[in-house]
C-alpha cells in the first residue's frame, strides 16, 4: 500500500476512535446528570429562560396517561396512605397516587398491563430528578396483583422502606419510593 493510503486509514481510524469516546462521554453524562429540563410556558405566565434560570424537577405522566387521568386531587392528608386505612376497601389496585414529591396528589389510572417509571420521556410515569435513573423501575400486572421490578437503577427502589432487589408484589396503600417521589397503589 502507498503511504497516502496508510495515512488516510490511520486518520480515519483515529476519527472513529474519537467518535466512540465522545459517544461514551455523552451517554455517561446523561446517565449521571440527566437530560436537560425545560419549563413549559403557560398561556399567561412567563417562563424563566434567562441564563441564570434553574429548571425545577418535574414529574409527569405520558400524554396518553395525562389525557385519561382525572383532575389532580386536592392536597392529601398527612397520613402515609392519604387517610385511607389498609384494611379499608381491599380489592384490586385501580390507580397509582403520588403521595409525596413534586407532583403530590396526582393520580394515574392503572389501565395497562405494565407501567414504566423513570426519567425517560418514553416512560409511563416520568420522574425528572437527579436520583431517578433513565429506566428506573417497572410495575407489571399479574392477575389482580401488581409486581414491582427495579431495573438495576443507581439509587434503587424502595417498597415500604426496604430496597427492592428482585420482583416483589406491591400491596395496596404501601409506599413505593423512587428518587424523591413516593406513590401508592389504591383501589
């Protein structure tokens, strides 16, 4: 091979290596620090877009869930289960209610067979805070029971204060904590 061909191959290989290095750094940065968050503008309100503006953490449901969810519930009572007793009602979980965090009081109907939770915009329940992984956890229905699975998240998922290491059933009115958000399954 000629010297020119070898030089072009070396430069091409070097560029390819640098491309992979930048891709790895970008993936690590988004996993460690999360995706950039923008504030949504409302009709009459001005959003803080200045250079010193710091976006607040947000919790949101996917568009399909937002359309199906009822209006946000008024401020929940101070009790961990929102005032309902675990022995009252029983039955099958019909909704996920966020009891603490940015979106406290929000209820999401449990209509699908599974629910994904994380920072990813593809998740059913999007929790944007620095303690939540991109793909953090999954809730799946098995008969009348919901099974919680941690998806190897960095900060873990807690069911009633205990870290989840394998798929576990979630009883009604039992707090599940992901990052700074806590929710319960309710009938």
